[in-house]
């Protein structure tokens, strides 16, 4: 039983790491631009399908490098044309826009690539468990976690030590003052949106290797990411990180004792956090502290 | 900083307006609106064209469209042209019922086909019974549709879950072992399929080591698989379908569990095998129809016709479900020279499908007592790669007639009550 418990905690952390990658992108966009991006799952799907399309030419590793920036460019175009006019309005406008956009992306992928799932094969040496006992830790899952750790570290460095990062952080706290200081807030928001969508694209490539690639795959991954943000605390990327890992572990443990509630437990956790600490676990801590 | 979530919730009116707009979208125009002539015969089809079952639903619609084209080419029904009106149930019971009502009340359809989702199919059946419209359930498998909740006007083309379980239970028990562990989707289809498999296993003398009920749309199965392996079963039976099947099989193979436990299941679909990488196409399953049947009359023509419409890809069982559902109406209406639902429903009792529609070797007919189509089970094993055709992903070892896999009518719980 202890072994099973240990297995599930480890497994939960691995799944949680994936939620973190999604949630960080969402969180970045939400924090700076007040946009609740319901199309984030859609961008994940776009990333996955781009990877699927270019893999025959550039291989899995090439796709991993190329697909996320292409997704980010598409995100940039969407931000410039559709989302920018809605800044400054009630967040409900952008929520409805991205909600609709999610449907358009889902049907668009279905139109371009078909409703039937597409097979994505990961390099053979990754698609194996590392040991007989820890069969659920495959090379690919370890690689996913390593990629998430690397991406998160890079993001933290970007936000803490670069001029762009400092502006994003400052903008999150007080965008008006940042604007008054002569910083082009439009460009700041666009770049921030692109970084967020880059993370969605990266999640898409990683997910395509782990799950079946089909137009609806983003939907199932979107809600856990939103919950991770709320549990961790809106406005805190460290909180999002913690939230993602927490719901991964909670979901894994519940699947062991009461499988039918493995999805519901995330919502229960969110409800408890909202009741006890409405700002989320690290909601008051500010960013990157 | 203004918290967008808080301000969002506070603006309840705006939220309600948004919800109303989304609601209105659900009952908007159908996907296919052909030119309508007043004297055309109308077939309504409700299927989840969006959501996790979009692929099988799209294939059912394609099959039905082919049938309608062929019916019209041969003079239609009672000399009138046939049009197909397709509505998206969005994999949601409420939406499916709304769409069925719209097709019947506003579009005045003569027949109804649908749905892939068992829960929606059962709910639509209540509407069609109330409105006295002949209804063929194309792809919803749960037993109750032709079991305890059967209706005089409802016939079903695809297998019942009981038929699926009966088709492979003995084989799995004899070949793989007596300790079974299940991964089951947590809704009507999964529950009845599990019950049927567990009952068969008990009869054979085996034991169930566990049943993991997984929510529809589960992406990560690792926690369930950890539990399953710890229970040390001989066979891991996957009862999940669609993208859940793909995710689960993919993860099983990545974890190397297929090297430790036999992996198998009941219903498998070409849509799922095609979505899997070659190494994850494994296990013994039953197909409800398969495109490669050398020597069986008319199958090659059907495959060629679907290939023309399907970007060169072969038909799946879902194409055949849609095709057979639409053909059933034309066959019975032209035979009876009537559109009266009661008359046609009565004529469908023990109605045998002709070779160019049944497209399989055994006798295929709608059974009188429960209105279930006695269609064959294609039992065999998934193939990594097609030998002669990349889409030949299943080796059929035996084709068992429907009346050998179906339980007797008396055991289905169905009692047909005809309207006065």
C-alpha cells in the first residue's frame, strides 16, 4: 500500500508538471492583460498538429524546436487582430471571444486534419519505462518533466533578469504607471501573449507524444490549468507552479482510492482553497517571489 | 489590480447574456441544408459532429449520405426524392433531444437516425416514441435501448453491449486467463458493458480483480494503470472508446504493461487503431463490421464508394452503421408502399437485410422481440501494420452471427408495447 501511495504521488507530480506548463502560459496572459484565454487549449492543439505535420520532414526533435515558435506567431497574429481591440473592456468580452475562438480552432483543426485522431510516435528510446517497478516513469515522461523544468527556469530568468521580464512584472502590478513611464504597453502585451502561447505550443508538442492527437485534446487539459491558477493564486506564477503540482498529486491519489472522483477532486480542492483563502495559496505573494 | 475573475462573476447580467447566446447556438440551423422540395422524404440524423465522438459521428453521416444518394439514384422512396437533414448533438443529451424535437416538429422529418452516444440515443428514443416517428439507433450500444427501455418505433443497427461481451468472453478466458481487470468509461455504455463482461466471467469461473471507472475524456490513465498492475490480473480489458481508448492504449504500451499483462477488450474501432502509433495496435477485440471481406458480395463496391468520398480512406463500422440505418427506411417503406410509422415498424419485425446492404456473410435481420439487428461480430487481433493496405489494421479470425452473440429476447427485459 505504501508503495502504491509513493507511486501515485510521484505520478501525480509528473502529471502536475504538465499542468504547470499550460497554466503558466495562461497565468502570464491573465496577469498582464486580464484576458481569460479559453482558447489556450486550442493553441495547444495547434502546436500538436503543427508538430505532427512537420515531423516527417524534421523529426520529433526538430518539431519540438519549430512548432512552439510557429504557434506563438499564430498567437501573436490573433492577439493583434482579435484580442487587442478588447483590452480595457470588461474581461467578459475577451472571455467570450476566446471561448468562441476555442470552438473555431477545434473545428478548424477538424477541417484541416480531419476528425480522426493522428498517431504521433516519440523516439523509441524514450518510449520505455526506466525500470520494471517504476513502470509508469517512462523516458518520455522524464523528458517531459525535464522540459517543463527547463522552460519554467527559462521563464523565471526571463521575468527576473531581462528588461522585458521586468516590464511584464511591473505591468502586472500597475500597467498604467508602466505606460506613463513611456513603455509601449501594446508591444509589451503582444510579447507577453506570444510567450504564453509559446508555452501552449510546447505543451501541445509534448502532449501529442503522450496522448492521442485529436481536435478536442485541449479541452480536457484546459480546466486543470485554470484550477492550478486559482488554487495557486491569481497573479502569482510561483503559486501557479504549486497549484499545478498539487492538483496533479490530488488527482493521482484520488484515482487510487476513489477513481470516479479523480476529476472532481480538483474542483473540491479549488472550492476548499477559495473558501479558506480566496486569493489562492500564494495570491498575495506577488510574482516570482 | 482588478481581479478579472471577481469582476466577471459580479457582472451576472453579462454572463447570462453570454450563456443565452451560447444556448441559442445549440438550436441554430442544421449543418446540411439541401434545397428542400415540399414533396421530398426527409430523414433526420442527430449525431455528435463535435466533441470526442466527432470522428465516428462524421463517418456515420458519410455512410448515411451515400445511402441517400444511392436511394435517390434508384428512384427514391415511393418515387419521391430523399433528403438528409443532419444535426449536431454536440455529445450532450439536452442538445441531442432539442435537435431531435426540432427535426420532428419544425422540419417534419419522416425518419430519425442517431446517436453515437448511448445516453443521447436513449433520450432521443423517448422523443421519437412520443412523436411516433420511426427511429433507427445507428451507433449507441447500451443494452437498455433494445432492452428494458425498448420502444415499438426504435430499431438498432449496432451491437448491444451484451452482444459485444458475449462475442469475446470465452476466447479471452480460454486464451489469456481467468483474472480480469477492467478500465471502464463511467457512463451508460461502460456500465452495461462491464456488467455483461463480469457476468460472463463469473459464469466461466473467473474473477474480477478490479474495475476502474474512468470519467469520459480522461487524458491520463497512469493512476488507473498503477492500480491495475498492482492487482496482478491475467487480462486487462479496456472498455473505453474513442480518444480514451487511444490515450489508454498508448500509455499501456509506453509503460510496457502489454509485456506483463494481456491487453484486450470488447469493441474496437478502426478510427481508434488508425489514431494509434503502430506499436500500440495490439490485443484481441471484436469489430462490428470490417472493410476487408474477400469474396463477400458487394463489400468491394461499398469500400470503393466510401473511398471516393473519404479522401481515399476505407469505410469503418460507423460508415456501415449510417449506411444501413438510412437504407433500412428506404427498403421497408418501398416494400410496404407506405410512410406510416406503425405499419413500417411492424414490417421491420424479423426484416432481413439484402446482401447489398448487410455487407457480411451471415444472415442479418431485425429481431422481432427487441428490434435489435442481428449483425455479426468480427473477432480477431489488431495489427501493427497493414500487410497489403496501410488501413488493414485488423486480422479477422472469425465472423460470428448476431443471433449467436445476442441473449434470448426473454433475457433482454424488452417488452414492446404497440400503440393502440
